[in-house]
C-alpha cells in the first residue's frame, strides 16, 4: 500500500515536472520559434481534427457546425498569414498571439453573461490593442517615410538668417 502511494506520488510529480518543462519551452522568449510553431500546429490542427471526427461520429449537429466555423476561421487566418508572412516575421510575439487565438477559437461560444461580467477587462484590452496598432502604424510610417531634416535656415540661426535676408534684398536693389 505504501509502495502504491509512493509510485502514484512519483508519477504525479513526474507529470508536473514534464508540464513545467513544456511550459518553460513554450513561453521562453529567448528560445527558438520551433517550439511555439509546433504548439500552434498541434493546437490548431491535431486537436481540432480529433474533435471534428468525434463530432461526426456522435452525429452531433451543433458540434459539427461549431467545428465547421472553426475550420472556416482557421482557413481564413492561414490564408491571410501566407500573404502577410514578411510583415509578421518582424513581430516577435506573433506565434504567441496566434497560439492564444487558436486556443480561443476552440473554446465553446462565449456566454453573454461572461462578456457583460468582464466588460472592463475587454475595454482595457481593446484600448491597449488600439494604442499598440497606432504605435506600430507610426513606426511603419517612419520607416517608409523618414522625417526630413530641417532646412538650412534652422541650422544657420536667426542672426545669420537676418544677414542673408539683408544681403538678398540689397542684391535685388542692385539689379
């Protein structure tokens, strides 16, 4: 009996340790994108395929519709990803955002009570994302159209500008 408890305890401890290692690999910002990309594929394809087949086997119409919507969203997302790959490679947490999006897509439909209960958090995230996209737009705009250096007048200073104006006006009178 003691051996069974010890064996069970070591099994649970081993599972927890492997889960911790997996989470460290997944969330490590300095690690390569291989782990997070593999996680995106697993969460985005393998688990939904299994769930789709289960819904078909059970002949559950509402579950089949839910997974049909998932596959439509996943396909649209993947298609957009193909065309925006060069831009997305400049955004380091892209695969983390994609992972979160894919997990969110697989949750059951949100209840109206949940949305109304977390309205403040939703507004905060919307405002944060809005600020982020405005800053990102400004960065891209600055890269595409850099700010022009100020003209010569700003470099010369006000006294030199006055002298130049006087010289220009005298040369106009000489003509």
